[in-house]
């Protein structure tokens, strides 16, 4: 018998779209690399390289690839939900929704819960022992920030059934509706000065990108003969890029496609129409690369690499900031000089820092990878409303924790979540309770 990865790779059916798996891994890897490169750590704190060297901000148009991950998510969610619908007993849509949520979220939330609990206990011990200052305090605040992505992804999974029905009825019209709503929000925000309306684009922008995944699942992004199959992705990439450039040039959208410290307007938090157009050009670009990538993934070694990476991608994403900040902490503890960011000495030291951070991430992945095992997808009798409540609680808890962090745990530090102050213990409690509700609702009655 071969290794588990080899067995999985060899058992892959010919009908599987392997390129989607590659995009999932590559997009998360790009985010990890971007975070490692952007961190500008000095003995005085943690800064952002893009703020130190604004000329590097155009690189975010390549490295800000979260839209690709959400696009891939839409594709996978459409296939998964339709598969469960085909297997369901008549009249049990409620059960299908509960089973769908559990199946799609278990592999995402199990490693997330472990991450939250491990860091929660560590933060409590550190602060009880009088620590929490300097880089340690910054680490306790920063390590939870990537959890915003988990929260948005939770919302996408929860909204898949109704949005998939809209897609099946209106096709491109459903996407156009969401994109138009995102544009209207920006008009109300920037032209009319309507307060708080910008937060609606956390839904409209990301769900519009997610809707593109539905279109891909139905072959409506590049179906047909070779030349016509390339036409629509090319129009999507070209139109998205040109519009994004025009929006940034005309303002008030910033150049960077990631958040920058101290900026009045961010393309990311909350998302803007410019970020949606950026997502369109990325989706079009990756679709143009589908054919050569498919030829590459037909090679057994390349496909095994993707299968292996997919099995640990979420664990690596959750722990990569821990590894990076651990490297910097070790350097400070060992009195290794930290050059000024963006200097020649800093760039010369970068390959070593990245190598050590990658090695430490690999160690953490080895320790926690067991929690990232896929769940079986079965439509057992479940409870849809209970699953929806669980997903909502988990979403709010994860988003709250991404904002408040674990710093100031004993002092009751808070952050605003939809205008409501939330503490880290409250966010952790919501996350755990929500996850347990999703698990219970998805298993159904009598299922152990």
C-alpha cells in the first residue's frame, strides 16, 4: 500500500476539476507569503512594509488573492449542495441544509476551534504570569486577525442555498444584482455620506465573487470551443482591471488592495467596488490559465503535491502568523539584529526569515493537522434552523475575535462588532456554542 496522499491522488476520478484544488492551495499560499513579506518588525513594534515603501503597493494587485479563494468556494459549495439534494429523501430540504452546513464547515471549524482554544489558554497563562507586553502583546492582538476570513466564508456557506436558487433562476443577473448593490453602497457612502452603509459591502462584494463560482460550476465562464471559451474570461479580466484602475485613479479608492495603517478609506475593510473589480480581473486571469494548469495537474507528481497541500492548507493558514511572530520573537530574545525595514540589510535577511517561518509553520502543521480531516457528506435527518443559528453565532464569534484579539484578556478589552462591544471571552463562547449547534443540527436525531 502507498502513502495516504498517493492513495487519495490515485483514487481521484477523471471528472474532478483539479484546477479548483490548485487555486484553493495557491490562493492561501499567496496570502501567507504576503503576510510574511508585509510584516515590518522592529524592537519598537510591528509595522507594514507597504506603508514604509508605498511604491510596493501595486504588488497587492497580485498578492491580494482572497477573491480567488471565495470564487473557488462558490464552485465547491454549488457542487456539494446539489449532490446532497440529489441524495435527499423527498420533502427534507431542512435536513439537507443542516447536513450541508455541517459537511462544509466541519473541516473549516475543527482546526479553527483548536487554534482558538490553544491561543486562548496561552494568552490567559501569559497574562496571569504578568506578561503581555512588547512583541508578546502585539502577537496576542495580531494572531487572530486572519479569522475575519473564516467569518466571511461562514456567511458564504450559510447563504449558498438561497443564492444558488437565485443563480439558477437569473444566472448572470444574480451576479449583476449583487455587483449593482455594491456599487450603490459606495455611491451612498462616498457621494451621499450615509453613515454605516459601507458595512453592507462585506456581504455584497464577497457574495458577488462567490456567485462567480456558481457560474463556473455551470460552465458559464468559459464554455464552448477553444476561442470562445477564452473570450469571456478575457473580457472579465480586462474589464475588471480597467475599471479597477479607473476607480483608483479617480478616487476616493486607495491604490492598495489590502488595508493600510491609518488610512481613511480601505478597499478591504469594508470592501469597496474597486476590490470587487479587482476580484473580477483575478477570476478572469485564473480562468485563462485553466488549460495549461490542467495539463500540469495531469502529471501524477504535481497532483500528489496539490492533494498533500490541500490536506493541511487551513491549518497552515491559521498558524502562519504564529510562526512568523515566533521567528521575530526568537530573534529579539537571541539579540539578533533587526535591520530597519526595506533597507538593504533587511532585504538580505528576508530569505532566512521566510525559511525559518516556513519550517516553524511545518512543525505547527504536523502538530495540528489531524484536526483537518474531511467529514463524510451524508443527508441525515437534521435541523436547518438550529444549524443556521449555530452558523450565525460562530460567524459573529469569529469576526469578534478577529477584531478584539487576545491582548488585554484580563482587563476586559473590547472591540465593536456591529456597534456592540465584544470581549475575547464572549467571542470565544459564541464561536464554541455556534460550532456545537452546527455539529448537533447536522448529525440529526438519533445519530451518534
